[in-house]
C-alpha cells in the first residue's frame, strides 16, 4: 500500500490578539492510496485546519506532514504551490470559480502552466466537464449556473491535472439534497477509479456512507477514549 497522507504529531497554534488558539494538538493521521475518508466534528474543532495542512494551504507550528510522497514541512511556499497544482485537487464549500471566466476557462486554468499543448488542454477540459455532467454549460459564467452546477465545475477543475488526492472542505455544505447527492456520487465514482479522497462534512448521513470516518474534537483525533476530555470541556462547555 502507498501512504498518501502522513501527519505526525501535528500542532497548529494561531496567534490572535490577546493570545493563542491551539487549533491542532498533536494530530497523527495516515491515509492510504484509494481510501475514502470523512472528517467530522463540531464547529471549531480543527477540521479545516487539518485539511489545510494536507493541501499545504497552511503549515503546522510543529510536527511533520508528508503528502503524495513530498515532505511539505520542508518545502517553501512556491514549492508547495507548484506541488499542489500537480498532486492535490481542492474543493471548498463556497464557490471558488473565478466569476469573470466561463466554466470552460475555469477548468482549463490549472492546466495552463503544465506544458500541455493547447489542443490537449481543451480536450481534457471538455472531457472533465462531460464526466461531471455539465458538458452543456461550458460557455456559461458561474453566475449563470446553479450552486450545484458550480460545484460540479469546481470538481472538474480540481481534476484538471489528474491529482493523486482530492480534498473537499464541506463540498456539499451549501447544496440542496439533490445536488449534494449528485456531487457525492461524483466523489464516490472517483474513489472507484482509484483516487484518494478526504471530505470534511457536517452531514452525519453522508459521513455514514463513507468507509472511514475520523472525528476531530478540540484539535485532537477521537480514538476511543484517547481524547483529553478536559480540552473538550473547555472548548465546548
Ligand atoms: N486563520 C486563523 N486565525 C486564527 N484562528 C483560527 C484561524 N483559522 C482557524 N482558527 C481557529 O482554530 C480553531 C479551529 O478552526 P477550524 O476552522 O479548523 O474549525 P472547523 O472544525 O473547520 O470548524 P467549522 O466546522 O466551523 O468549519 C477555531 O477555534 C478557529 O477559530
Ligand atoms: Mg471548517
């Protein structure tokens, strides 16, 4: 088996006015290639912080993070950005399509710096839009399509460079049940095709359909009684 995500004793402390927030308190977590993992937990428990360590959007205060065979904690910001463009597809809750670009242009954008020639980029963008079910919307602008369709386009864009791992932070959080189901179906299909997927979700039903569910509480992973209940009490009195 290939380990795609390896977090070792990761801590994250945010400095804020008047103090510090210890958002992650020693997270050790591994994800193997082809796994489908849900991250659940109360608001403020550290789910997005954890996800941001995996995508390299943020870096730990202490600990090590290896993702897709790279040691992120040793790389500088430019190196991480370059690495992310090739290895990780990211989908957020709120829409991240560029409003001034068409759906097609949004999907082609991540491919621009990859050395693929124009015709190949075009063909791949059209294929991806077809695969996520919105081939007929290529020339629309984000404001002209529904939230669910925007999320389908965001997934197509996340797949542009054929990343090893897809990370979603509440990707269905803002969708009606039918659109959420369609988007969830796309993720399930990607796992069948060998992708590794990590989704943060508040939706218990949805999490229940994901093979591996990891709960986060007060910056720690729940593993039986391993969580320090005093921290949880302090965070959620
Ligand atoms: N950039 C930041 N600066 C300061 N504090 C932050 C920052 N980002 C997150 N935090 C704090 O870190 C803790 C964990 O936040 P995080 O966003 O990871 O929670 P979450 O589990 O994703 O919550 P939600 O379900 O509401 O999205 C919270 O107390 C939050 O206020
Ligand atoms: Mg969050």
